């Protein structure tokens, strides 16, 4: 057993030395970030199977990052990651490795009693800066639809007012079978974001588990950066069925608890491709966010990871 542990230690040392340029590379004197993760086994697989899935996912997330990194097994259920770079790069890479990227496509609850009550209360007594309005549109069959919503430039103030509203009108309370989410909207891609509300069904039609591949594209009209998702065979069938049933209605594309967009379904979408329009920020920030999302979705679902150790290894002496 002792010999086995020595062999594992030697293998880790050789793998990390190779990844970081070998003994003759001056870059080995740079500080490095060392992260140790413990893989949580929850779906009936063995610890080593879960660890290997996580190894693959972490390596996929770091592909094409132009960063020196090593991701190696560190026991039956642990993974050791070493990264080199400046403080900002290390912080971003750590966030990328640990991101869950919870993606979902949800039905929007249009013209709901809750939102009608909430917007009526806002018109009567909301403070300056919180505005109630109605979105009107017609579906492909000519039927009229509407969606009452609130918006504000101040997200915390909007969230705080919504949370307190049921104390003044019980009808404004969000039911347990609904979720109230926000979207950051910036008209024409400029200026401060306007945060608007959506009431959605919490059960997702499509999740990140249904994504087979993802890549970067741009809107041909606005040139806005987008992430194109290609669904699995099962996801493609379910999405085609769901869009056929939702003609004229909105489906919200939700990422990490925030609505990215909520397009009106104009026709069934049987091809299994979904486009996610990225949010606000500088072109560099939007590109980074989109690239990170593609990396996370391509890597697929990973077992839950718990960070058990983190340290900066200073310059070698």
C-alpha cells in the first residue's frame, strides 16, 4: 500500500511537471494556484467513475483557454488542478471550473392573476423608478396576447419591493408552482440595463442535460453575440413538441436563474437548435461570458464537486 501511494505521488509530480513546462522552463518559477476537489457520488456510479467524468469535464472546460493547467486524479474520489496566471485569470478560471451553468427553457405564465395584481399595486404605490407596463403581441394565428410586467434600472430595489408586496396585497404572492425571474434588457445594446420581470413555470422543458453541442454565432442583423445549442435526439423531439403546443406564447431561456430572452414561438422548431442571446457588458466581457458558457455546456453534466483545498504555491526556489 505504501508503495502504491509513492507511485501515485511520483505520477502526479511527473504529470504536473510536464504540464508546466518541465525543469528547463523559466515559467515554472511563476506562482501557481492549486485546487483539490472531492467528487460527490450521487447517481449510483462508483467513485472512480464519477471522478473520471469530472476529470473529463474539467479538462474540456480548460480546452482552448491558452493557459497552462494540469488536471489529474488525486485518489479514488479526488482531483487536483494546478493553474498558472495572474490573479484575474486565476479567479476567472476557478469560477469557470466550478460553474454549474444551470440552463432551462420554461413556459412563461402570461396574463396571470399574480402579475395583474402586482402591476396594479405598482401603479398605485410603487416608488419612483419601478414601472408597471404591459407587453402586447399577436401570435401566428392572429390571436392577441399580453404579459403584465414590472421593470426598473435598480435591480435590488425592484426585488425588495416585489418581496414586500404580499404584505399589502396577498394576491401578489408568487405561488409555489411558479417562479418570478428577471431579465437584464439593454435597448440596442447600450446604456444601463433595465431589469424586467417574468413569471414562469418552474419545470423546464429543456435543460443543459439535453445539449449535445454548443458554439458561438452572431445575429446576422444586429451582430450581437449568441450561443447556438444543438439538442440531443430526445431533447429535439421534446422541444419540437413543446414549441408546437406553444404557438403564439413565450418561452423563457433561463441561465443561472436569470432570463436571457423570452421569444414568442412563431412556428414549431423541430430541428433541435436553440440560440441564446448573450447579455450586457463590454464586447470583451460578453465574449468571455459566451465562451465560458460554450465550454461548460460542451463539457456536459459533471458530478457535484466540493473544493476541499486551495492554495497559492509560490515561486520555486
